[in-house]
């Protein structure tokens, strides 16, 4: 992963903490396929895997105030 990508991810997380829905959408678009693929290694149902990943992002959004500023990604 490039330094630029790491910086961009850290910036997105910082913006997410500040309440940016665009940052949440960007993180979702960047990682949801990989996360679904990972969940499918544990749960054989694609529908359930997709739902689990969506739940993770909902919980991430709901608990964004509890996240800390990102110094290293």
C-alpha cells in the first residue's frame, strides 16, 4: 500500500470521526467487497455476509464519536 493511500485512509477516518457521510461512503466503497469476501470464509451465505458487513458500517457510523484521531494507519 502506498504512502498516499495510507494518508488518504487516515484522512477519511478523521473525516468520519467529524461526521462526514461522504467519508463513510468512501470507506464503504473501498472495503466492502473485501470484507464480504472475508465474512464468506466463515459464513457460507452471501446474503448474510453482505448484511453483516452493512451492520459493521452502521455500527461504525453510530459509534464514530468513540473513535480516536488516527495518527498511524
